[in-house]
């Protein structure tokens, strides 16, 4: 057999590695690209992996000759009309920001700015939920007031420290179309002056801030979610993760120690076989009895229902601990026993300090498995304030009014923490696995 050329083999290995790395990372890139598109372009076929350039639109309306009485209400109506109608009438122009300037006698007296994501939230899930954007639906003072209070604005009849670029005013391809529908179809109170159009790709990343706020609009009846939005689901997930890691690391070690150091070998092997056997039972075969038992005990729709199942030591982790304890030098234990050490001392002062590699592996595996867990938390919770990330994403995705870019943006926010933890602790993970003698 001829020897392979080392250079050729290395090049082939690099090509194969890069190919499969691209396949693995492609879904993440696809999710990120669609999350940074507007709600219309995300439906394009074939899909594009590169989002369009984000446009920033400024609309200038003049109120010279109008008195102060009722002026603010008129400007606010024009503010809401301009923003809502532009997003509604021009869904495919990748307008990610709208600035509204109200001027009088050459001074800017009113200024408002909203991101596309903020306008979409109000249009689809907020004040205008279930309402078509027309001149009639935009003519309700109460609806206008709620919108401007939510979006925010600045107003001073004496003038504001805000300005727009007059050199590019009305010099864009969208100006005439915007003038036509704002003035003729929706009927603003002021005199339309013109628009400016610039590019700012940082607006694509700002979209994620409004994806994060989506739950506060969808579940506004729940006071906790209305105030803290997506942080509620992050908090619940963190509680489950911390509890699961602490209980598995602790209980599996306590279970493995007597199997390794206290019980006769035959008894120990039989007990270990029992724990390993529990890992072979599919959850789907016990979920109904377990759910029925928990429900009858009042462990439903509360934190106890989510957390208590983690009190069962996972058989494979018990096996890892026992194998590690078996390989510790017997001389350490004999010397400690000669000095009168108890079993508690042997466990806490010899086994646990030397078990850092195993603890790291178990903590990581517990984190990953529970970060991805969905089914049990979904079965035992109805109240939105108890949902974990995966349960929240599932329920949000079932709401037909939620656009795909919002779903993909929230999905990306749940993927990033796992990637960061893997990258940050990659060296510790490799060292722990090597020290534990685990090959994978």
C-alpha cells in the first residue's frame, strides 16, 4: 500500500472540516440573517442570506401660521399617521427608522423617533392590534395619545435642539410616494415639507431590542411579564439550570460514594446496574404517570413542579462518579482512616476536592440538557410567568400575528448564551474531559 502524501491528507482534512463546519453553522447564519430583515422581506423566496441595507427616513412637516391652541394634538396625530402609514404602505423598502420633525417658522418644535420594531409592536400587538391602518382608524384621539405616550416625543413651542439635513431634503426616490399617501390618502394637518433618506446598518441590530420586548405586548395582562418582558423567561430558565446543576452534582456524588467505598462489590455492582437501567427508560413511557402523580400532589403550575424532578440522581452521572472514586489511590483513604477520619471526612475532604474534572463535566452536561429541555416544563405550567425560554418560544411561535423575524430574533437570543459559554469555557471543558478519562 502506498503511503499517503502528508500535505494532501492535511489539505483534504481541512476541506472536509470546513465543509461540515459550514453545514453546522448554516442554520445559525440563516436565523441571524432573517432576524435582521424587516417583516416583509423575510417572506422572500428564494431567501437571501444577506439582509438589505437599513434605511433611516426623516419626515418633515411644517406648522407655520398655526396657533398654540390644539397644536400639540394636531402634530401628534400627524406623527402617528406618518409613521404608521409609511410602514403600512411601504413594507418592502427596508425602512428601519422613522424620524418625525414638526417645524414652525424655521424652528423644530416637535421631534419623535421610532425604530421599525417599535412601530411593528404597536401596529401588530399594541394600540393598533387587529385594526387596519386607514385614515379613519388613525383619527381616534385616545388611540393617538396612547401611541405617542408609548413611543415618546419631544415638544417645545419655543424650539428644540434637533435638526435635519436640509441639503438632502426631498432628494430620494421615496419622497413623492410618501407625499402622495400622507397628504392625499391620510390627510395630515400640517404642510408636508419633504423627507430625507439615509443608510444605517446598525439599525438591523437594534431590532433585537424590540424582539426582546415582544412578550410584554403579547402578555400585557400578566403584570410581571408586562414589566420585565423576556427577562421573566430568562430568570425561570436560570433557576432551573442552577437548581439542576447543584442537585445533580451533589446528589450523584453522594449516591456514588457508598457504591465505591462502603458497600460490598457485588452489592455495589447491582445497585449501579439499577441506576444505569433507569437511564434506559424513555421519558415518554413515564410522563403520563409522573404528570398524574405530580398533579394529584398539587405540584402543578408552580416552581415545585419544574424543580422537583431534578432530585432524582441521573444514573450515568452516578456511574461517572463511581468510576472516578474507584480510581482514587487507596492509600489516601487508608491514611485518613488511621488518623480517625469518618466517612463524611473522606467524602468531603478527599473525594470532592479531587473530583473537579468530573464535576465540570456533569455541570456542563446538565446545563446543556436542561437548557434544551422543553416537554416537562411545558406540561406542568400554564401561567406565563413560570415559562422557561423554550416553552415561551413555543407558545409565542403559535401566535399567528407574530412575524417570523421576531421568532427568529428571539431564537437567536436563546442560542447565543450557549455559544458564549462553550467558547469561554472551551479550555476548561477539554481539560476536564481529559482529566476524567472520558473519550467522546
